[in-house]
C-alpha cells in the first residue's frame, strides 16, 4: 500500500505515467501555477512543494488540487501544532481544490499531510489505495 501511495503521489509527473497506467489511473495534467499567496498570507504552498522554510509569524496558505480519478484532498493535518498553528483562510475553495491556512508559531519543523482516495462509482469495486501529500515546513 505504501508503494502505491508513492507511485500515485507522482502521477502528475510525466516520467511516471507508466506507474499510473499500471494502476488504471489517468495521468494528471499539471496543476495551475500560482505565483503568490492570497491577501493576508505571506507564503504559498502548492502541490509541487515538498519542503519550505518560513520565518516565525509568517502566515502560510496551502492549496492542493485534486488529481483526475481521485477524491479531493482531505484529512489535512500537521504533526506539530506548536510549530504551525491552524488559522482560518476565509477563502471558499472551488470544486477539486483544498485550502488550509497556518501561522508559523515558533521555531521548529512540522509536516503537513493530506490524503486522497480513488473516485469509485457506487457498487463498483474500488482499489484500497491512497495518495499521500506531504510537505515539511521549517520555521526559522
């Protein structure tokens, strides 16, 4: 299952289209490139980020796009809420977009994680796999 999660997490990467095809999932198009965070946030984290460094007190906006054939990202959480404190974004997300906000509360390292599962029709057999998104945030 862990191997499937790693392979699925890379399905947006053109070099791994074979992994996605073996699992019966469509290759995802590249996500929309966002160049700056919305008003009130200092740092933008997107689908392509795996490690980010921010300063204490900065506000972070996380924006994840659903991959084709998969559910929206859910279960977004942080492993150390003393480093990254969840804050409301005040942003309404479009279908297929997951948004979360955090404030860098103190120096340290925290990991933000989210999961997505295959979209399956009712009554259809559904593979027991999941995609995992993970980004490490270092607060200096």
